C-alpha cells in the first residue's frame, strides 16, 4: 500500500499550475484498451464510485487525491494497493497516463475540478450537482465545447432498469396526459440530516483544511464544516442541490423535459438549527413549458414519504415510483352527477338517466370489464445503477459518442436547484431564460 507522509499530504505539489493547465493532448482510448482513472476526492460517495468502477472490466484506478488522509488510505486498500496517492489534484491532471477523472469533491469545488480536468484533456465523471451556481454551468458548457472532451454527471437513477421502464411507459402514452408530478425526499434521522460521524483521528495533521476551502470564504479550521459541508451555504445548496437535483434529473428523463420556465419555493430551518445555515424543509413548485407542473418537497423532520418517491399523475393513470420499482394505477373515476340532478325537477332527473351516454358513464356496475382497473407492478432488477451508469460512461469514452447525462443535462438539473434556492431566499417567482440557459435576471 502506498504510504502517505505528512509532508506529501499537506505540502504543496511540485507541479506548477501552469504544467497542469498545459493541455496535454489526450491519449486515444481504443475500443478494447484499458481506461485509466484518476479520482479527485475520495469521500463516502467516491468509495461507492470506486467499487462500481471495479465492477467494470478494462478499467484501472491509477491515482487518488483527497483532503483527509484516512480516506486515501482506505481507497488505496480498496484498489489492492495499485493506486498512487497524489498530494495535489493537479498532478492527476498533468499525468498523461490518466484518461478519465472522477470528481466527487464537495459541491463548491466541482466547477474548478471539472473545467481544469477538461482543459487537461481528460474525460470527466462528476458527481451531482454539476455546479454550485448556474453561472458555473455556462463555464463548464463552454469548456466542453472548446475541448471536445466528455462529461457525465452522476445522477445514476436514470441508468436504473426501473427508470428506463418507467420512461418507456410514460412515453408510450399509457398515463394519458401528465399534467402534475409530486416528488419528495423525506428523512427523520441525524445522519439523514447530514450530521455524519467525524473520524476520531481527524485533526490538522490529517485534514488539509486549505485544500477543502479552496474557492470558499476563508475560515478557521472546523471539523464539522469539513465533514458535514452540506449543512453550510459556503459549500452546498442544501436540500435543493443535494436531493432535488436527483428528482429533477429523473423528471427530465422520464418526461423528456428541459427546464421549468418559472419556480416558486419556500424553505425554512425549523429543527436542526445548531448544525447548519441551510433549510431543513423546502416546498417548491416548478412550471414546465412542456405542459405540466411539479411539486417538490423535502423535510428532515418526518419520514412518511420514502426517499426519492414520485407520483406521476396522468389523465389515464398514475405511476408511483420509488427506490425498488414502480406501480401503475389506471384511472377508474366514474362520472357522478347524482347530487346535481337530484336538485332538478323530478321529471328532468328521470329523463337525465334515460340518456344512453349517462347510463354508460354514470350508472355503477355498467362499465365494461375490459376497462376495470389492473395495477401493474415493476420490481427493480439488474445491476446496481451506479455500476450501469459507469458502464455507459466508459462506452462513451471508448466510442466518443455523447454520454447519457452530459454537461447540459447536469447543468439544467443543478440549475433547477439554484432556481429553487433563489426563489426561497428572495420569496419571489424566479424564471429560467431558455435562450441563454441561465436564470433570468
Ligand atoms: N450520486 C449519488 O447518489 C451521491 C450520493 C452521495 C454524494 N454524492 C455527491 O458526491 C459528492 C461528494 O459527497 P460525499 O458524500 O462523498 O462527501 P464527503 O464529505 O464524504 O466527501 C468529500 C471528500 O472530498 C474531499 N475534499 C474536499 N476538498 C477537496 C479537494 N479540494 N480536493 C480533493 N479532495 C477534497 C474531502 O476530504 C472528502 O473526503 C457531492 O457532490 C455529493 O453531492 C452523490
């Protein structure tokens, strides 16, 4: 296993920024050649990414970089001692032997890591949310255009068999006209509210505080901020960028939708006041020009609605989608005007029920059996979605075909979160400029 000295860990890299930015021409990855991977940030999610990468043949993790020593040691162990630890992510970018970079740093770092990696000629797999602000998304899109490199964003749900089946069903028209979607993400535990345990060996000797802060405002060393960064606006957009991004990616995928035109939202911090400056409860309404409205809600104070659950409501049926699959419920509502016509003169009421159409549609028990409700259930099967998401990304790296969740899709999903946060903070309706792909001023 690679050993990591304190000097190498905390010291400045020997490489200058200029060397890393020099735009070394990328090594072509042939259809059968091995894809080499450098991982920037090896936190909790990146360890899951690492295991998913290992399940993809023809790939090798060659270098890892992180701001906490303990996670690097564990990562190297997970690669069987093969990955090299580097003190500065710029060393990964300057290494011509690295084809692909994964970015799983805290959100305030994503844009910098992605843009620099693209400029260094790497293809990038970046965790959601792609950005910390909508403006950052435009910079990433521009860099993709200039460099021709690939970006795949890590909202892996759309690579699950469940979401692919659900999309097929919705696109086939089985739900009729979908005009409303409800999606929620509720939790009621400290860990669900991001109050994660802090490793007992964490200290200025094992944690590189300046590396973590990067573009964020300067502050004194603070382990809570380092390990629970989602709770603070300096590094995260809270519930919207952490959870709603997944919901919006899925909705855009299922509905073939681009972006909401208008958003209103309210967010409050009701309970976990000691641990954060972001809300623990948000309700948002997103209006889509494709002809439907979305209600997003999340609270960390009750867990009745399961994690990431959706209700997609159409004129002919509803699709209830959760982690382990979905159910389709056909609409069975019968016309019923009894309480109206009972107030008419008796002979008009009697005449009303002589009408064949009324008899067919309003008299119970007369509905033909073929339209009686049948609930259809789909249970998730197949490989875990992150493994498949990487499989599809590596196929793009080899074929140079567009990725399944490219920078534009990632920018839009993250921008939904930024719209929601802007609306909640200003308590005003916020609009999207679809021409400029950014928030309307
Ligand atoms: N797709 C998903 O389902 C999913 C799930 C969890 C997290 N995520 C995303 O993954 C990202 C990481 O989240 P996490 O839960 O792993 O957080 P984490 O705090 O566990 O990991 C972040 C890691 O980044 C390191 N780090 C900080 N600054 C760095 C820098 N400048 N260079 C290198 N390393 C740096 C930290 O030391 C830490 O190990 C977030 O963007 C999060 O939204 C996605």
